[in-house]
C-alpha cells in the first residue's frame, strides 16, 4: 500500500511539473503555468462562451420564426373567416331583397285578384283564371327559392361553426402538456425566455 501511494504521489508531482515552469524576474523566482496550457484554457473558455452566445442567438431566432409563423396563421385564419362572413352577409342581403320583391308581388296579386272578382263576380274569363294560377305558381316558386336559400345559409353557418370548434380543439391538443416531460420543460423555458425578450416582437402587416 505504501509503495502504491508513493508511486501515485510521484506521478501527480510529475504531472504538476509538466504544467508549471520556473520564472526568474530580476532575482525573484516564481512558478507559473506554461504558456501553451494557458492558451488552451483561454481558448476553451472562449469557445464555451461563444457556444453559449450561439445557442442564445439560435433560440431567439427560433422563437422569432415561431412567432412569425403563428401570426401568419392567425392572419390567414381571420382572412378566411372574414371572406366567409362577407359571403353570408351578401347572401342575407339578397334574400332580404327577394323577400321584399315577393311581398310586393303578393300584394299586387291580391289587389288584382280582388279587383277581378269585384268587377266580374259571376263570369270570370279563362285568361284571367289562368293568369291568377300563374301568379300563384310564381308565388310558390319564389317561396321555395327563399326556403332553399335559408337552408344553404344554415348549412354554411354550421360548417363554419364546426371548423371553428375543431380549431379550438386542436389548439388544446397542441399544448405542450400532452407531450413528454422534457418537451414540456423546453417549452416552458422558451416561454420564459420569450417573456424576457419582449423587445423582439414581430409585427406582420
């Protein structure tokens, strides 16, 4: 045991001697680390610092890209919804105009029928009867067209509501809490870093 300890001590002293060198400065003798060793350590420290800076820059770049992509998706989503609601609004306006025209035609038809009955209570010509039937058929067709427009409008609104519901569900499914603990911690760390760098906000017009 003593021989082993002595050998270990000798090896350590030899290793230390390889790292240090004697310096004589006007009679003042001292030891210092060899220049190559110091340069290697300084280079290692510089590389470590550079790696940290590169990692922070990469993290900021990723966060900026992620924000930009998220904002672009939101912009596209709102644009699609705006187009859909504008289409629904135009459809409702057209339906309202057709309904008003239908009511006006109906009032004219009723007035015409009443005047015809009053003027000829016993003997109504065949042409007048045919015109009355045609007017009634036109009225029924107009009502059917309005009902079809309402059905199409309801279907469009239902599709939009389902799409919005699916988007909300997907946003909850995409939360990092459903992933692995490591991805959750990484997401929380990125969020904290993002909150500390609010001056890097990205705006998309």
